[in-house]
C-alpha cells in the first residue's frame, strides 16, 4: 500500500531542474511503496482493454499502466513535481504520464509510456528482466571488470547493474538516442551510481578497449525503423551482428561480450548464429550461445519478414577474447 505521508514529505523537496524533478518523483514513488513489473505490449493492451480499466484509479495505473487520470487523483505537490519534470501531458480533459515507472527489485526505471510508438521511445519490459537476470548471473562468477560499456543502454539497466556490482569500475553507457540517455541518467541517479554517458552509434564516439561489453539491442525488423525496435538486417539481426563486430575490435585481452538478443528460427536452424560463426571465424575469440526463452513475440510471425520463421528465440551470446 502506498504511504501517502511519505509521498507528501518527499514532494516538498521541489526543484526546477527537470532531471532532478524526475528523480524526486521516482524517489517519492519508491519510498511510498510503489511497485510495477512491466509486461509485454500485448499483455498491457489486453489488460488496459478490460472493462473498468479505462481510467486510472491509483499511482500504478498512472505510472505503470499508462492510463488517463483526473488531476485530483494526484496529491498537489506530486502533480507539480511531475509537471516540473515534463512527465505529464494534458489529453482531452484528462492527464497522462509520458513515461512509465517500472521496478526491478527495490529499484525503479523510467521508460516510455504505453504504447511505445514514438521514434525515440525507450523500452523496458520482459526482455529487460531476463537481461538483468542473465547479467547478474554472469557478474556473480566473472572477474571484476576494470572498464565496461553498455551499448544501446536504453533505460541504463545494464550499466547500472554493473556499477552496483563493481563500484570501482570505469563504466560507460552509450546510446544513439538522446531521449534514452536522459532517462538512463535519471535512472542511474535513482540507483545511486555515477556513470559516464556518450551519445554514440555503437562505440564510434568512445575510445579505448573494454574488459566487459554488454548489450540488449532491439532484434525485430521494423519497417518504420524506430530506434527502440528496429534490429535491422533481413530478420532483425543486423544490429546484433554489428555489436559482435564492434566487440571483436574493442575487447581487451580476456575481455567478454555479453549479448542478449532475439533470433529467428527457420526450419530448426538459427541463421544469426551461422552469421556469428562466419564473422568470428578462427580468430582469437571463443564464444557460445545459450537459449534463454524458446518463444517470444509470436505475433510477429503473422506477416512481414518474420513470417518465414517458426519462432523467435531469446539467446545469451558470450564471446571472449583469448589472452
């Protein structure tokens, strides 16, 4: 149950800085007991379409389910704080949040509201939770990185998890999307970590080598070429292959790429892994791929480029440069 006394207390720390204002909204929600696990877009569409869910009735409905709400649902200080952060927009006599606020454990992450249609939308959902579990498992047993980078950081999840696990590491988060970098910066502040940022296409604007490269890129073909969704290539594999190629150039000796991505399975074959094998060849790298989920985004198989696939699998690709 949300603690309204804590909400009112936290809202009093008003600031005119939009990033600080957004951080304060996040702190307020978390300290009030807010929790929301973000589902798939199809699940969110179905749940929001149920009778009685047309309007928000609480904070989770507003900042999680992206439902319209009447202004009197929010305490005045929280409403003002959210307005200062640029979170709220008027919508035909009601209000909506431009962002969702989803939780992973005790931490919160701002990302784009549902539906994520904008070119510069920032995604956080079931892939994010699987990516977080994969990365946490890796970090438990791996050597501590000295220098790490999260390519296509989106909400900043990968870089934040690394920073929390290894505070002494030099960590960079990069994205081509300026809107993503803003939210990643806010989310890092909410998590209490300080991470270097760069707006960059892959690592074009970042120098040096890395002990750890992580990425959770988009992996679906998207005719509209939206940044958060378009993986490029014939079947959505283009960006993931580019990340493998970049890692081959920028991994330090003994360094590792940890790539979470989706791959089309056609006739029992995985074309993406065949491309990886061809790209890596017989060089100084060892790699393996583990299937984490055999079937995601089944609706994508109905038409378009993925109509030739029998399923879309989520994999963890690990590639290490030999010392």
